[in-house]
C-alpha cells in the first residue's frame, strides 16, 4: 500500500481501480492488446489443463469469470490473472489419490481448492498480510519455478511421442517413457515437432506473433484433413460449448477432506501471493501508479471464488502474460475484459473445431511452457553473484523435481526464512573512527580502533533479537577487554537497529552491569524514536540515564571531551 489513506479505503473494497479512469484515446490500443492476449492465452490455458489434470474446457473457464472479477475488485492496472503452471502443478500433486484425474469429482475438488485459496487470500487481506509476499526470496522463487519447469517439460514427453502416460514423479515418468519408446506414434511425434518448430520460429521473427495459436489452428486443420485419429493419434474429442454452470463444488464436504486439502491450498496461496504481488508492484513502479497489495488480495480472492464456483481451477497473477500485454500496449484492465469477451465467443461458438486438436500438440505447447520456466540464465547469475543463495535455489529446484511441487514450495518458504535469519544471526558489525579530514569511517570489529582514546563506538548492523543477542554480548566483552588505552565510555551506534526484542533487552541490561563493574559508561548514538521507546519500555533508559543518548557523532564527541568538567 502506498498511503495510509489508500489503506483505509482498502477496507471498503473499492471497485474498478485497475480500470478507471479510462483514457478514450487509449481504448483502441487496449482492445488490440486484449485480442493479442486472447490469441496467446487460449492455447496456453488449454495446455495448463494437461498439467492440472482437468478437462480442456476448464482452461478457457479460467479466463472467463476469474479474469473479469479481478478486473472489478483488483488494484493493479496491469496484472493478468489466469491459469498458472506452478499452481496447476501443485494442484495435480495435491489431488493424487483423492479422485480419478479428469473426473467430475476431480474437477469438483479442484474447485474446492480454489475456494480454500480464496479463503487464505481473504484472511491475509483482513490481517493486512500483503507483506508476506516479501518472505519468498527471488532466488528461491527462481529455483522453485525452474524445478516446476523441469517437471512440467519432462511430463509432456509421453504425450509428444503418442504414448500413454506412466510412472509417478519426474524420474518415474522418464523411466516409463524409455521403457515404451518403441511404441512411439510417429504421426503424433511429427505433429509435436512441427508445432515446436513453428512456435520457436515465429517467436524469433517477433514475440508479438501468436505462434501457439497459429500452430493450434494449423494442427486442427491437418488433423481434420488427414483424419489423424484413424492413425492412432489421440485427439481432444468433443468439448462442451456454452457457459460454465455456476454453483458450489459437488464434493463430500467433511472436515477430514478440508484438512487434507488445506496444505495444498496454502502452498498455492504462497505462490499466488509471491508472483502476483511482485508483478503488480513492479509494473506500478514502472508507471508511477498507486498500488495496494492488500486490495489486490481481495481481487485475487474474488477471482478464485469465481474459479471455484464456475467449475475450474485456481488462478494466479501471471508475470509472463502481464509482460506480454504491456509489450502489446495494454495499460489497464480494459485489455483483460476484451480478452474475456473473445474467450466468451470461443466458448459459445468455436469449441467444435477444438475437438480435432491432437493431444500431442497440447503436450508440445505445455513442453514449451515448461522450458520457459527453466531459468538457467537466472540460476547462473545467482551462482556468480551469491553462491550461498544459488545452493538454496538449486536445492529447492531438486526437491520440486525429485519429491514434489507442494513440498518444494514449503521448502522454499523455509529456506527463504532461514536465509533471512542467517543474515541477521551473524550481522557484519563494525567500529566507527573519527578522521579529521573527512568525518567518520568504519573499521572491522577485529581492529583496535577507538573513536578517540578512551571512547569506542560500536555499530551493530541489524535488529537486536534473541538469536544475535549473544554475539552482541561476546563482541562487546572482547572489545572492552582488548581495548588499549582502557575505555571510559562504550558507545552503541544504533543507526542500523530498528527493533529490540525482550531477549536482546535482557542482554543489554546484563552488558550494562558488566561495563559498570569495569568503570565504563554505556552510551547510545543515533537511536531512532521507535527503538528509544522500546529501550524506555524495557527499563534500559532508566539504567543508563536520559543523558546517555546522543543524536550525532559530533554531539557524542563533544560530551565525551567535557566529561571531566561536569
């Protein structure tokens, strides 16, 4: 949220923030961008149904009601909401063993998951937890999405070869494919290869060309003309037309079922929160627009309620489609409402031709989606610039591939938090030295530097909390015991401290007592108002005295020089 006023408005659920005001001169460009989005998204969302295990028509449903609801309730003018490969993969992993893939019960469970995700989003909005998106680090997210990409891409090899899918997990599927590779249907393989060549070739000509859509249209024509089904090529078959039936998912509602689905829903909630918030924030910053993370939670929640009630699966903000729309000139949710209208026309009048599409073509499209998620360039950059974070990202990717997507996102959260704690647990503290020529400079804690003889200024470079309080105490004692000349004042430079918890306050009191016994006065410099209030509450101010706090280094130095004149 950008302002307190905007935050207050967020509770009144303002409508059409991503749409209004409408610039009349921009409308033609918005409509063209919406048609472009539809051309790219329609084959893509049908591909996502192969990942999620739901019927093809449910992919089109993800663009219909969910996208329209986000345009009404969301905050971002740019974020594209729809089916997503990561959440689709988590869904498929979470519903294993609960229902037959593609069955009515399976679709109903997918709808229930969307509603549970919406509940998490609404709860996060009520508690103003939009900031939680920041707790999934970008490096871990790169590793997670790379793992999803590998899993998705290898999972489509059987489809491109015209084989029956087999095996469990990525490695199991690879083994099954190798065992049955002699049964490859070369008509299916030829169609898959042709689609891949067409998509890649047109993308090199121009990213704006809807290569996937053109490939799908060409494949349907070839399939119809050559009657590929008679050659053993699996096609989609009859796809129902018309609007989705609205209603509560028909499942055996029970607390036991909810308990089994909650971890899956939470994993998807985390991915949605991280991807959507990061994308919305980036584009709001690019165009200097106001954006509310918490209002966006309402929009995303309503979109998933719409998904659950319209017989489809979880939707999320899409970074890639948002970037594509921006490149096409779309600047508001009017673009996305145009896409909704185009998809509505397809659902009502054009599902017949889709029945001729070979499944190998969808497998090839999904294979490309998986490859796009594999961010080798990003992994290489992380390896070069932050070696420790690279291993965290690599472990996350490996867990996604070898264990599962749901476990991967949970591990990603844990590793992100551990990485944060690791940095705060051993902060890189320093000593402050005075230089006559150009003010102050810092020096390593291992150096014997004193601010001036008898006064040592120690800068603690992180919030003080239970995990790093012991390091603080140990470093202070080492500095005091090794000081030459003997110290009279010990100054804690608090410019980098923005919080002090109960355990750290207790350690401060203990340190004060030790210093007092040694005849050394404990003072503070550059303490923020919030931290000063915490020190007051913990009784530290009463211990050291109100005159032990200095706003600047010059003020501290002046007081130290006058100490014997008081």
